[in-house]
C-alpha cells in the first residue's frame, strides 16, 4: 500500500538499510531480552522488503514471465543461505575472538555492513513503475504498461490503496492462497534448523556448516528451473505437485533412517522440492489477485504476512530431545507438503470454474484473459 505514495526504489532501499543496521546491532546484545528485542526489530524492518520486491516484479512482468522472475529472486535468497554457511564457517575459523569479539558477533557485523552497502546502490538502480522508468523510452514505457493490462484477468481501473486492501480481503481465492503458502512455508520450517538437521549426520561444526551449502546451491538451480518451466508452459498445479511430492519423499526418508548417505540425499530432496514452488505460488497470487495494482500489492502482503506466521509454531517442532530423526518435525513437514499439493488442486478446479464463467460472458477469447492454473 505504501508503494502508491513512496517510490518502491526508495521504500525498498530504506527497509534494506534499516534491517542491515539492526542486523549489525545484534552484536551488541548482552542478554536474552536484548536478543529478543533486536530480533523483533529485525522482523519489523525486514518484513516489507519481500512483498515490495514481488509487487515490483509483478508490475513489469506478465503471468507467463512472473514465476521465472520470482524464482530468480528466491534463488538469490537460497544462494544467500548457502554462502552464509561458508561465511559463517570462515568467520568462526578466522575471526572468533579477534579484538575480543566472539565469532557470532563478527558474523552479524560483516553481513549487516555488506547489506547496508547494497541498500545504498539499490536506491539508485531499482525502478519504480513502468510508466516512470527513466531508462526506458516513451514507447517502451507505454508497451510495458499495455502488456500488463492485456495480461490481467478481470482487469479493473486502479483504486486507492485502502480500496485495494478491501478488494483483496473480499477475494475468497486469496484465503486459499494464504493456506497454500502457509503450508508451503511450514514445510520449509527446517530452514531455520538446517545446520541442526545436517548436524545429526555426525560431523563437527565446521564440516556441518560446509555440508549445508550444497543442498542450498542445488535448490537454487532447481527452483530456477521449475520457475522457467512454469512460466514457459503457463502451468502451476503440476509443478507444485511434483516438487512438493519430491519434498514429501525426502521428509519420509529423513525420519525413517539413520543412514548418513540416505539422510544427506533426503536433505537435497526436501530442500529442492520445497524451495522450488515459492516462485510458482507467489506468481500465481499476482496473476489471480492482480485486478488492480493496489489489490495485487495488498494480496501479496497479506499472503506473506499470514503465511510467515508458520515460523512461529514450527519453531517448536525441533527440540533437541527429538534428534537425530526429528520424527515429529519431519512427519509434520510431510503433512504440510501434502496439504500444499491438495490446496493447489483445489485452486486449479476453482479457477477452471471461473474461466468457464468468463467464457460464457460472450467475449471472444482474444478479448479476455483467463486465469492460469
């Protein structure tokens, strides 16, 4: 909603700079209360960025293009997790205790400083809206706006931000997307405990951090491939089904065996499978709930906010006493993966029904845009 009044480039760069500062300040935490306070502020400053990035992509790219672009964006997030493991391993090995500062504090200082630098660059490089992008010609700007209008199902005139929020809240399809993304992110709950899960393989801290890197790297490329395929074929349901199906198998393997090789292969399967569908789902949201820019932005924000609440309750699935199998967590993740698949199929049949209604309206197929599923 803020993007209507604040240029997205400045809005996103400011959020990024703010969370970089808060992240670096984590090194100042002296006790549990201080750490919780900083983590809360980190969530507040970081939360607006991802919906803002998704909104910015959605105003430039069509439904067939958006899944690939969101997949690339999310691949950056996954690669960051991969390289963070390498940075953490290097930091603990070389800077732990340097100048009297513990290794974990150095880690937050380094990552916060780098992020702040990127935020400054982003303020000058990011565009705002297609119609105001200075590095496009007038003809290109008009084409950029026109092709999004043609591609939008049930397109209506732009509204005020609050009207867009109300329209999103009144759209029942958004609630199914909320459930779908919530189940998907619940299945991704291993992310915050991935070093712990990999640590059950029996290696020391440094080796464990290094072993978390390959699954993330593979996941980034798999996610990109799934996004490209989803965009090329303009298809959502089967891409979600096959990806989350692979993740489901990985979760089952992880909780049924203690064989080191099998468990490590399972890490590749459930990481790649779950991360692959993020771009597909969020691209689906923009294509289905994007009748106006304001509704699109509001729908993306609502889906993300409610879906990310999954990290509150899934944090309790990984008590140390449940290791090394983490049977309750992995079983729950398998159920979450199945629920994501089920939600995708419900949405598919729902949108097929919506398309039949649109086609019965009497307009020619060339004059209308149908929902993709």
